[in-house]
């Protein structure tokens, strides 16, 4: 049991490091670099591989830590709203993946639900942040542009890469197939 938790902690640190580093690689492609949403991939994978609570933690920390260390994305409103979005990705992907049967369709269902939930949380966060005095209004066209239109390359990349990696990791036994091992920091397994 303790071995599983240590493995999840180490993997979560790895996914956090990836979330901090990947934007440097995609930033070299000015036309679509930011559209590839490089921080999203490791957080989604963390939710699938390490579970919902580790995915939530990595998602909440990654944008804020990257903002503090590298100055990008800007802390307010971008990094804060991204933290809520990515935290939702990690949480929802992990929860649904643990709850659904282990089939290829459930990986896609978990991913799509996480992507939709995360974008809705991002939009709600941005809307709330614009209620501050002197803030620029956050309109429906801005939401559609930020959540969908400008993100199409990243959405496509997530739909192709994340399920392929999750199914590959499942095939080689790197993701526990017992739902008890994939739950809330392993609390269910400890109760046995």
C-alpha cells in the first residue's frame, strides 16, 4: 500500500515537471505553440494514472508555480483561472476513469467529460474575475474563443495523445486495474 502511494507521488512530481517544461517546447512554434495547450496533457495523464486527488493537486499547482518561477502565464487572471481549469481536468478524469469500466470508450468518455468540465470552470472563473472593479468584461465570444476556437489544435492533440498513452500504460500494467488502488490516495485499499 505504501509503495503504491510513493509511486503515485513520484509520478505526480514527474507530471508536474512535464507541465512546467512542455510550454518551453511548444513556445518554439509561435503560430500554434500556445494553442497546443501543453500544460493540459500532463495534468490529464496524472488524473488517469495517479487518481483524481493527485490530478487535482498537480492541476492546481502547475500554472501558479510556472507563473511564480518563469513569469508565464501571468498570475492574474490567467494562471489563477488555469489552475482551476487544470485542477478540474485532473479531478474529473481521475474520478470518471476510476468509476467507469476499463474499456477504450471509457477512457474517451472520461477525457471528454474532463475537458468540458475544465473549460466550463475556466469560463466561470474568468467571469467571476471580471466582476472586479475596472476589469475588462468577459463575454460569450471571448469564452468561445478561449475555450474552443483558439484551443482546437490542443483539443485535437489531447483526444489523440491522452487515450493512446492511457491505453498503452494499461496494456503494460502501469495503471492499476483494480479500482480500489486508483481511488482517494489509496484509502479504500488501506481499509481492507
